[in-house]
C-alpha cells in the first residue's frame, strides 16, 4: 500500500497543543475516519489509524450493497479530554479542518470523544455535519439523513444503539472464533480492558451469550472475580468516561492493579481502551488463547510475533472493531433501516462472515489473522479502484 494522500499537522494558537489529520486515500472523492482526543496522541499514531480505516472500509465491500466503501482517514488531538480546555480546543480544531470536512473527510467519535460532543462542536465550528462530505453520494439525502438520525435516537435498555453496535460486532467476532475452535460459550472466561462505549457493549453482549466476564479494567485499576462479575451492575455504575463507581462492587469482587487484566486466567482477552497496551515486556504474562482487538492498535507488532509463536491468536482491530463504522454507512446508504434488531442482525452476519473469511485465509496461507486481513484487502482494493476510482 502507498504513502498517505495527505498528512497535516495543526497547532492550536491558544493552547499550543497539536492536532493531526491524515487522509490515507479517497474513494469516490471521500474518506472516512473518526477523530480521537488523548494526551500523547502523535502523527505516527494517526497515520496508522488512517491506514487501518482504508482496510476496514475495503473489508466491508459488498458489490450487492448500497454502501460502497470510502477511503480511509483519521484525525487526532493531543489533549486529555477531561481537561477544561478540551472542548474549546476541539471547536478550534474542527474550525481549522472545516474545508476538509466539507470537501472529503467524514468523521465522528473515537477514543476520548462522544458523538454528541463532536456534533455540538461541529455545529459551533460552522459545519453542517461531521459527515457532510458524503451527502453528494446519497440517492436521497433527506431520507438518508433522517434514517441515520432516527437510528441514533434509538435506545436499547437505556443505551443508544450507536453505542452498542460496535460492541455487538466485537462480541460476534469472539463467538465466531469460539465456534470455529469448537469451544463452548459457557465457562469461557473473558477479561476486558475498558468499559467505555466499545468495551462496555462488548462485555454486555458476551455476558448475555453465556461467557463469564471475570476481569475488567478502567483508569482506577482492575476489578476481578473468578466466579464472574455482575456486568450490568458495573455498566450501571460507570461514568461518562467508563470509570466504575467502586460502591457497586460485591463483597467477592476484588480490586487489583491496573495491568492485572493482562495476566487474568482467561481464554479471551479484549483490549478495548488504548493503543499500544500490549508490548514485548508484558505479553509474556498473557494466558489467554485469543486476544480480540476492540481498541485500535492495542498490540504492538513485535509483541504479536511473540504471542503467535506461543499459540496466542490475535484477531486484528481492522476486522474486529469495524462494525461501528460500517453501521453508520449501512444505515445512511439504506442497506438497513433505523431498527435495533435489524442493525444487530446485519452486524452479526457481517462480522461473522469477516471473521470466518479471515481465519480461513490465515489457515490456508499459514499466516496470522492480521496478515490474512491485509491479503484480503490487497485483493479487494484493485476491484474497488477499478469500479469507483481513488486518489492516493
């Protein structure tokens, strides 16, 4: 794959903090990728995420579908989202990026930001929408926008549908891997890092499928119980940043250090919070059979080599956490309606098919699931380019 089409570094004149935009490529003149805010965010990180978005888009290409993949892009801001200056910084960043968002970059929530916050800041920055660049590609813009707005208004058990579909996709990835290996759901233990939007929904769907969530981690540390945690109580006791109020813990629940989730005695490990959290120094303590990357780029490449050598399967982020992005476009383009059951069913079918295809390709090629996903994308990109064109 080639170098990014565009790389941009911006410096806020008020705080001096940097922001980044990387457009990996355009398909039909448009790219897709969220905006994250975290302290220490770097251009290298955003570049990797933009490349990952190109892959996620291509992996969901269905020649029979209304949604046609876009190019990949990503935005990032180096700031703690809980900093009092964060919102003003976000508005100024979006104002500076307004020409790109209007022309060819569709964006939304990512690590550290909620969609509500992005929407509010985008309006203050003078934008029609954070995804307005895609509107010219729609057959009926008014109907499409209403359909997406209606979908965002849906709640399931008091939680927005938009917050649940990504976790549904991650959970289905886990279940598909277990099915291929012939492993029963009951008794399969899981540790999850992060109880935010993605991690919380993943834990909920896995628990409801019969798996045991025995460890979860947030910024305060790890909460563990070998007999299984009360996931619903933890979710009800978390704040907007996914931090659990320890008052909801039961007597048998234990509070452990922050990195204890990594070495939990589990079959499935789900890093669902930050990038680069599994490295060569801590991978040796991992006892899980599968690592399922709900977060973007949580496992460093050198660590993955060591994990693979000792029989740990890493299901890559470009497949596992692609459901949220795809759900936006399935809904906007009209492949599905504004309906929770339809959204979950479509997500489950699509994610299961992707996991099955990825693992089958890995077995056939004698390689890792990540390499297999890259191979699938390599096969698909020329097809997409021939049909729709792109700019690199």
